[in-house]
């Protein structure tokens, strides 16, 4: 799927073997995997540059590409996790490039279970647009579980947005308070925790609904 | 050996094996280059260039193999086993084979030469015409989820087929829907990749010119895809709501008559009619709120409310609100305010505190009607109530719907000038870089335009430069044209606003005259009372007595309260 990688494949933009001719004649082997896991679709929304792809990469591969950062990440990444003793496949979708094309993103929202709104805590603008994203884009908010992720918490000194009273009003309007966190894709602060928490909240919510 | 860390100075720390200590090496090339350049340029640009080009190739490869999977694992079996009828198959898969052909031919061109010599810009630029297929393909993502599930219901074999596919390891947990939005994903990634590549490409590079063109082209296609999607989903929504109502009611609502009407939100709520609870579904548009009552599969019209802005009273109560409505509906002839004719009933009153009475048990919103009845909408949760309150308030705010519409209009207008249906019409001739044809700048504020302003400095022949200047000139002219068009659009919307303002001013005038007549009346009454007739005198003494009594009552109550407190 796009650049879809399962967790064992690490995306390497510069991998030399990619330049060799691929074997197009390769026939598809239909081996059935018996594992029937629960699938959770998570989409990452937010301004460009807030670190959506990095968060995804940090969570799935525990990597932060400071050296050469690929311009685009994978379209989605999957990770198998255990949430409350339930095997879950997290499928995390990156929406990079669609920030300016509102109608294009709509296809994502249908069928997603959870929507992580990512903002950069050093950029007030990214925080504001998260609010408008939520309001403007999602037509049926009750199909979603919303969480808020404030990224780049490693850059403490220029923090603009992190005033709890400013964050609160947003949380009031349908964002899952308990799983909204401040994270850092760079050093991994709270990233795993945030995604696990998000998965748990979504699952609980689904259980409640069903 | 992989650089572990890069410093601003161009100093690299290399580690040859995990065991050895880091050794520090200096990259002289980067020292000379980065002395005056920014951080992003600090690594040798050629290396970064190659990195990005390799990224473009590798992601293109993944994209192509994804499409292969989609075709081989989904489309071909469905065709072979006749799982879906032909038209359903076409509407679901669109022109995916064509998209695949474009992508794979692009990939082949990219692989023809090593990455270090590859001119990605020319490759993409040459395929620009064919890339437009992506934009039309994007239209299939509209309501994809619901379409797939309705197909699953209608064709059980399709449903079991999809279930079967889920088990395949090649699908990597992705479903058909996920595969189908891939071309859209890929399309929106091109501008990101190209922007990065342009940043590290020297202006005198052979490919620089083509990169710019490619950038403009893909951005244009993205915009095109976006507007195709917007229009498709908009008309889908309108038609859907229209068809939800019974035929007679649908005619009464007359949804489709207003081409600029925007769908905003729908949801469920409850109302009480003669003490009986009625479940209704709300359909909010930017100018009306339609309430439907479920009947079998369809809806019957319960009420159609035209949204009207009424000034909020910060400390207002319902009687004050009523006064305002009396004055407005009483003093303003209905012809001046056509909204009243259409509305024939309720209007929404922008939320003053008294109009969002909510206790912990009930989550309700109140709409005050011109018949002075209050339409109370009960929602299941507080969140839901707040959401509707916000949305309704925004919809009634006088400028916002107009602004939304204006934007929509100008976009639509822009699109109408462009080839959308016959997407294959050449945007500009290919393989003719020197051509003096128009370079349609799809978005004047895009970063691409700022790039194109710093044109190649170094000369590659006078003719070429001249041609490029000519082209820039043409581009600017095209920009000017679009700006003029948007100016016109702004003017018309300005006129609409002006007419609304005029209407309001008339209203204010009418109110003023009413106030003055009332004041005159009051004066007259005062003057008749002001006479020193015995009746007035007795009335005055009476009122004095009443005042004293009231004061006494007040003190008595106060005293009682104090006593109560003591007890």
C-alpha cells in the first residue's frame, strides 16, 4: 500500500538495491495468515512540519531521522501491539501533502477509527489550525475518537502554546482528555505511551458503542 | 560508514563499526559550501539531491507495486469471476489501469539512468499530461467507504471476496479502500518531493527549469483533483438529502434550486410536539435548517427554518427578545425582507445566555420563532448540543455564510475556466520549454511561484533566457488574469453584502422612526397626565402610597430573611 511497510521493513530512501530492476514477473503467493487481529485505523492530521511522519516513524520504528530525513514518510505504517491483552494491529496513516487540499483528505476520515490531531507546541498557528481542522473537516464527529498530540516537547525554551487553560477549551469539545499528550518524536518522550493510550481509548469507545 | 551526526560546521562524526570510538572527520566540501548558507544546505547539495531523487524513485517503485497489487489481487479476479457488474466495477476502480501505466512508464524513465544523472524534473514534466488521469481518478474516493459497504450488501460474493483478500499477506492489513486512495496520496506527495528537490538544485542545473514546470504542473493537478472532489461530494450530498425526503416534501424544501447553498451538518435530535416526543433529523445548510421526521425509509418534512441573524442580548431575556422581533417583523414590510416570506415561522436567535437553557439532565437548544413559539431541540449529549450551538451560531452570523460562498464561488469559477471534464486537454504544450504559451499558475501564493521568480542566473544561451523571460511574462499575465477574475468575484460578493447592508440600514431606519413615534406618544401621554387635575393629584398620591407600601414590603421581606438566617 503506497509506501506501506509492515514493522519489520525499515523505509530506506537511499537503499541501493531499489535502483536495481525489480522483478515484475514475481507472482503473488497466496499464503493465508491465520491471525485475525483487530484493526485500528489511525489518521494523523495537522499542519505541515508539525512532525506527523516523524511521530509515526518514532512509534513504529523507534527512529528519528536527524541525519537525512526523508521528505515524505510512508503512506501508512502498521504495528502489532497488545492492548489490554487484545492483539491489535495499528494502522497509522500520514496525511502529509494534503493540508492545503481539504476535499482530498475527506476520503481518509471515512473508515478511520481514531484521529490524532498533531500540533507543534512551539507554533501557535499549528495549534489553532488543529482546532479548525477538527471543526471544519469532520462531518460526523461521533464516529471518531479524537486525541490531541503536542509534538516537539524537547524544545522547551520557546514554548508558546503550552498553557493548560488554552488547551482546555479544545479538550472540552470532544477530544479525549486522558489520551492527549505532549510528546517528542525526536527523543521519543511519551510517544509509545501516547499511541498505546490512544489505541486503548479507541477500543474502549468502540466497545461502548457496540 | 554512515555519518552519525552532522554539525553545522560541516564536521562529521563517523563510526566505522559499533565497537570503535567515534572518529571525527572534516568534510571540506561542506565547509566551503556552507559558510554562508543555511543549515539545510550544510550537507553537500549534490548528496542531498541524490538522496531526494532516490527517495522519489523508491517511493514511485512502492506506488507502482501497490497498484500492481490492486490490479492483480482485486481488479483482475473481480473481472475474471464476474463478481461485480461492469458499471459498478468501473465506478469503483475508475481508470486504475491507466494510472498504473502512467506510473510504471514514469518509473521506467527514472530507472534508465543512475540517480546522480537523472533529471527527475524532465521525467515528470514529460508525463504531465498523462498525470492528469490521477486527478480524475481521485473522484472515486468520494464516499468510497459507504459505496464499498453498500456494494458488499448488494453483492454477497463481493463481500466474501473482500473478506478473503483480507487474509492475504500481500495486502499488509490494507483493505480495498486503502488501495484505492493511493493515487491520491501519491499525487499530493509530488509537490512535497519536488519542493525539496528544487531547494537543493542549483539554478544553473539542467533540470532546474523542468523541475519548476513539474512543480507547477503537479500543484495544478492537485488543485484540480481537490475541486473535482469538492464538487462531486457537494452535489452528492445535495442529491442525497434531496432524495431522502418524500417527493412532495422535497419539492417544498426545494434544496437544489439554490446553486450556492452549502451543506454543513446533519444529526439527530428530539422535539416535543403537544407533549409527545418526536425524533427528528436535522440537515443544516448555510441558509436553512431542515428538520425531517422519519417515515419508513424516507423523511417527511417537519419544519424548514430559514436562518436569520438577530442581535444577541447579552443580558437579554425572552421578553426583550420578543420586543425586538415585534419591532422587526412589525415595522419592516415583508417585501423588504424576503427572508420572512420564505421562513414563514421560526428564526434562529443567536445565542444569548437565556437561549441555551441547559440543565444537567437535558441538553437543549432553543430557537425562537416569529410566531413567538419556542422550538426546543433536545440532544443526547452536551457535546452534541454545544456542537450544534456553535455550528448554528456560525451559520447565522451575517458574514460567514457569504464569505464561505464567495470562496466557493471563486474557486468554482477558477475551475470552470480550466479543463476538468475533458481533463486531457493540454494545459500547455509539452516538450517545448521555450514555448511562449501560457504557464497557468494554479496558485499564485504557492511557494513555487516564489521559486520561479528567481530564475536561472547563469546563461545557457541568450535565446533561452529571453524565452524564459517571455514565459515568466506570460505567467505573470496569466496571474493577472486570475487576479482580475477574483477581483470580479470579490466585487460581486461585495455587492451582495452591500445589498444586505442596505437592507439592514432600512431596518434601522424603520426602527428609528418607530422609536420616535413611540417617544412622541409618550410625550403626549406625559403632557396629558402632567395637567394639575385632581385625578392626577390623587393618582400621584396613590402612587406615592404604593411606593411606600412597596418599600415597607421590601423591608419586611429583608427583616424576615435576616430572621431566617438567624434561626
